C-alpha cells in the first residue's frame, strides 16, 4: 500500500494519536518537520494552525492537505509522525516501509529566513529555556518592541509554542532580525549552554530506560485528577502559571519567575546545596506545578539539562514500611529498568548533575526533617524517611538536583540550612484567575459569566487566588451563578458549595429543597468524615480498602468523587485512596466534628489548642498500622503536634468555626439536635476568645514615649480567619474590644487577599485607630480592596513589597479620602507608575491632615512628579515625602521644588536615586531657601555636580532649620567633596 493510501485508511488512528492527549504538541512537531522538509509553505501552515480552532479540526485539515499533495508528501508525513509520536501512541499505526526518508537540510541556506524554516525543529528545541533572553536580545537590537515580546510570552502557550511563535514573529520582521536571532542561538551554543547532551555517549540500555521513564512520567502527568475519576482534564488545557517569588530578595530579578527558574541559577543562596524548596499553602498548586515540570521534561519541552527525572510523592512513600536502599527507591518506586540495572545505577551515580529528583509534600511525612542520622552509601538500606532526609541534605547522591515542595509551616531552620534556595508559590495573580476560568470553561459565555460574578463578589475573588478554590468555584459555576444573594463569602461557604455540588451531581432525586440535601446524605458524610477525621489525627492521607471499610465507606460513597484512587504506585499493589485534596479531607473532618455524636466533648477545645488529634486517633487500630513501630509509642503518649500537622489542624478548626456559624445552622438542624449545635458553637467562640486573649497578653508594655505595639505571633492570623468564618460581627466586636494597641505589625505573615478579607472583617471593630503594618506579604490589588472595610480604623498603613499596582491605589485612595484617621501610607517597592500620582494628588488636595507619603522604589517619572506637585501645591499638612528609587529626573525635581518651596509643614524629603542633576538640585535649593519647616533633604545617589551643590550651599547659608543634606554618590571629585564639606558642614557626603 502506498503512503497516500496509508494516510487515508488510517485517518482515524492518526487523528487519535495526534490529538487524544489534548495537547497540540505532536501536531505542531509534525508541522515543524514538514516545514523543514519543504513540504509546507507559509500559507498552508496558516490554514492549518487557525488560532482558537479545535485541535482535531486542525489535524484533519493537515491530513486533507498532505493527502492532496500526493504520495511523496504523505511519505514524509508518515516519517514525521513516526519520529514524533512516543512508542505507545504510534502503536496502532502502520508505517510499513512507506515513510520517505527525512533529509538533513543544509544549514547554510541562501537566506536566513530559509534557514529558519529548514532548521525549525531544532531551533524550537534550542530556544526553549532561553526565550526571554532571546527576546531581550531582539529588543536591544531594536528589532522587537516590548509589545512583540508580550505577544510571544503569552502565558497560555507552552515553552515550545512560545518558541514557534518567536520564530514566526522574527520571520515577519525580515532578514536582519532573523540574523540577530540565529547569531544569538549560535553564541549560546558556542558558550556551551544549554548543556549539549549529544556529546555524552549514553549507554544503549540507559537510553532505553530514559525512554521508559519519560513515557511513564508523561502518562502519569498529562491529566489533572478531577472528581469522580471520570472526567479527565488535560494538564495542557488547564495549567495556568502561578506566581513564584524568591524567598530571598534578589536584585537582579525584575521579571516574573517561570518554572525553569526553579532549577535555574537565579536566587541561589547556597551553591553547595542541591535542594530547592518550593513552599506554598495547601491548594496553592505545588503538586500541580511539579506535575507540569514532570510533563515538560517527559516531553522534551523543558528541563532538558537533566537526563533522568525521578518523581516522588511523600504521601506515597509514607506507606512504605520496608527499609530500602537508594537504588531500590529509584527503581522500585519510579521506574524499573528491564535490563542492566547496575550499569544504569552506576551511570546515575557518575553523572549526578544530570539527574533530577522531585519530592512532593514533605509536610505530609510523619517525621519532621532532621539531619542527625547520616547515611552516605546508596546501597545501604534505611527507613524511607531517613533516605529522604539524606537525599535532601546531600549526604546521599550529592550533586543530584532535588526539588521539594512543602507548606511553609513545616519548614524548620534545620532544613533551611540545606537549601540551595527557597521559592514561594503564591497562587494565581488576578490575570491568572481570569486565564484559569477561561481555560476551565470551553464555552466562553459561561466563562464570562463566572468572571463577571467574581468581579461583583470581591470576597470570593480574593479566595480564587488560591488555585484549589478557583477550581472549586469554576467547578460549581452553576450553583454560583444561580445563588444570587447567597453567593459564597467564606472558605466554608465555598466548600459547602462543592459538597452540595458533588452530592447532587450523583443523586438520582435532585433535592431542590434548600436544606434537605445534607440530611439525605448524612450517612455518607459521616463515613467520609470519620475517615478524614482519623486520618488528620494520624497524618494519614492515603487509605487502604480496609480502612475505608472500618469507617463504613461504601463503594457508592467512593463513587461520589471526594475520594480518588491514589496515583502513587503502592508497594504491595493494593488499591489505595486519598481525598481529592488535603483541604477537602480537613473539611470532612470538620463536618464529622460538627455532626457526629461520637466525638469526645473536649474535641473542639483540643482542636483549637492544636494538640488534639494524636490522642483522638489512638483507638483506631487500623490507622495505627500506618505507623512504624517506633512511632506508635510516641503516638499514644504524645501531646504536642509536629509542625507538619499544625496546618491541617488549623484548616480543620477554621472549617469547624465556619460550619458552626449561625448562618449554616439551618443546614444542620435536620441532622443534629440544635442544642448540641449551639453548645459546640459556644465552645468555638470561647476557644477563639481565649486564643486571642493569649495573643493580647503577649504585648509588652511600651517603653515610655513609644507606642504600644503588637507583633503578630504565629497563629494570630489563623484565629482571625476562624472569627471571619463565623461571620458574626458580635464575636469579632467582643474579641477586638479587648485589644489595646497602637501599632499592629503583621510583616512576613503570608498575608494574601484571603487573609486581608478576614483581617478587615475583624479589625474594623477595633476601639482605637492603629498603625497597620503589612510589609512583605502578598496583599496585591485584590487584597487592598479587601482591606478597605478597616481603613477607617488605620491612621497609618504600611504596605511595602506587596505587588500593588495603580489599580489598587485607585480604590484605596477613593476610600482613604473619606477616612478621618488615615494619615500615613508607605508603599515602598510595589508596582506603581505615574498613574498612581493622580490619585495621591487628589488625596493631598482633599485631606489637609495627611502627614506622610512614601512611594520609594516604584516606577514614577517626571510626569508622575508633576502630577503629584499639583496636589502638593495646595496641601498644608504633609510632613514626610519619600520618592527614593524612582526616575523623576531634573524635570520632576523642579516640579516638586516649585510646589514645596513655600510649604510650612514639610520636614523630610527624599529623592535618593532619582537621576536628579544640578538643574534639579538648584531648584530644590529654593525649598531650603523658603521653607521654614524642612529638616532633612536626601539626595544621595543622583548625578549632581559642583554647580548644583553650590546652589544648595548658597541656600543653606540663609537657613538654620535644615539639619542635613545627604549627597553621597553624586558627581563630585574627592577634592570638591572636601572643599564643600568645609564650606557647609551640614552637607553629608
Ligand atoms: P497543593 O499541592 O499546593 O496543595 P495542588 O497542586 O494539589 O495544590 O492544587 C489543587 C488544585 O488546584 C488542583 O487539583 C487544580 O485543580 C488546581 N490547580 C493548582 N495549580 C494549578 C495550576 N497551576 N493551573 C491550573 N490549576 C491548578
């Protein structure tokens, strides 16, 4: 049969092989090859790759085209297909000798544009991992604008799609742009980066093993588990970039971090260490991020500096009772080499820098990290957690790069010592939420409706920054869009929505009666609740069939979809189950505590003291079986929880608070006597109040003359969140009336939009105004909006380093101008531009009691300074103005000077690092001349020359109030500095 007939006859199989994974990658690779072989022209390509059209339609278009082009093209097409498809996908297709030979095209084509076509497959692969760098080169050379770069870097695209987009874009810019790109790639290659793996001669068995590992990893990671195990969503279709941030501020990174940066050099703090930690709250997307990393590697789309990638889930390792060696761990747990195990393991040991291990969910191990028990021999057997700790600290398999994920609470100082770097995963950005919702709903009109309803419920929008909640909200869009006034406000509301959604999804009789649905499924809820509750107590997240049985969980209960079959290969090949997400396990545990009659009376109290579960779970023999014998003793006796358990207990307690709130009472009345509910609710209130009292008592008495300040201790924000879940303002009022403090410091507390909602809900009931310090969190624009309800009680607001843009400021100021107490704001190191100054100008014009405005290290230029000056001209109160690290230049300084020269209140002005020259300095000298209140002027790190300093000296001669003018690092010679200091001692160089 000729190639053309083969294409026709096998149309269905080919379509399936190309498209069924949901990813366009295979199709695009085939197109690359056809391009390179000269079988496609640009117009063909455009006819096939129609943006927004279904993948299957594009593939059909390609098949039609190659068929009409004849036997030769079909032969090339089949050869391309054979090359591109992984073995298992191409299995059903016969190529039976009809493939034409793919020719190596000469690199030296007549024109660079031709080279771009003939080398397309290899260029796509070379560009991955350095797309941003290549774009930078093109921008610097003037061939690309930043808008061109944005078009390439659309987050929706995979790295290989971005590479193709880049090639297409460069092509449209002409020969000279193409030359720049080709030269860039050449240089990169000459410098040896990225690693040229072809030079390494790999043993044949190793290559076979590599293929086996990558195809099993690709199969494991290409779908996201969704509920019921029935609907599978392709990771390519749904994956949305989360926000990554380095734990240690790194000056060179001015761009958003991408996945590749996790293993890249950026932000490294300890070159000796091999382990990178990705930390984030439950549901922030840590597992999904690793899954994406695995998939990109397995497909050859990224992370190709690593020849082998071994994925581990700590949850999966937990059930491993036997002692293992590293070799056994790798081969038995990840992928078994069919032959030459020793040779392959030797190769791994000899080339550690070409190997990557990932460990998901370190916080789910029973044991806290410790580096006491050292092991260095990879063939020596040890308990799995000891192996893990030794791998992480590098005493085993030194040089192998390891990526570990964990919740932040579970990461202690001992582990931090062994980290190469730490990266925070901060959930979705506002545009990420938008992108996720659009990906989740294939019908754009539904997506638009969901987004619209989120915009009108900002509390819910805040919750959606957490990917797991964004997923729930998208999943339950019908309930969300239909619920009008009852739209969810709290995390408990969102989880109740999913509970109802899942239960009714399967139920044959759709119970439309508002409250009866829970009653109808009470038994299921209790069974799953008991399983979850006991699991939380023993840090057990993977359950055997027997454990399900013990709690009465039936097959029907499982089929509802809250439990899914564990992805991790079990060591004894029996089926194991886990909750769809750990937060869902916490939710069921909370439901059990609220609804069941079988829990101890002191359960709630112990839960809020975070020392509950170790004792509570002890009666369950089957759960005890999860623990190694050495742990059992400790389990029975232990009173304290480990750091790793705390977050789950906290989440459970938060749900208990929410479920026991007055507004959900009617839901539980049919299932549980109302007296019992009321009693439990009172117990929660007492616990919250007691917990807060403990925090308040920790406030030290102020030193005389200083303000009374409270630095939040761990757990404070959690208690605030519990109070918010209850949604009873009397409770919030009661608790807050006892807090007497002038300054509330919540720096580095992981505060995002969700926490802001809770904080504002509670803090608005404070008796006296406070300074609220939220520096170094992830408040963002949505968080700022959430804080507005408590703005009236803030006399100062510190929001340094919080990812805030002009949009957030617009909302903040609109409220701020109406708040009598609001007098100071600090916004150092955010993402502000000139647009924000219009709002501040309005604030200064309107509020004649505003005292301090600090906008350092943003992107404000002369234009912004001029706008600000409009407000300053008519303001009669401002004392402190900080614009350190912006770009206002001479023109900006002149505008500010003319607005401030007659100020009677300004005490402190900083224009450090603003590109101010002598012209600006001479203008600023007028402030010194005329303003009687100024004490300090900061002009360090500018480009002021002798001429400017002369003006300042002359002005100072007429002013006795100014204490110092700071001029370090300007354009003066040493002699000039000496001379000027002698003439005016208040100048500081
Ligand atoms: P974690 O491991 O931090 O607890 P997961 O990775 O399990 O969080 O994420 C929970 C859920 O949130 C996932 O099942 C998925 O539905 C959604 N999710 C998380 N991250 C992403 C992402 N980057 N893109 C799309 N969905 C995501």
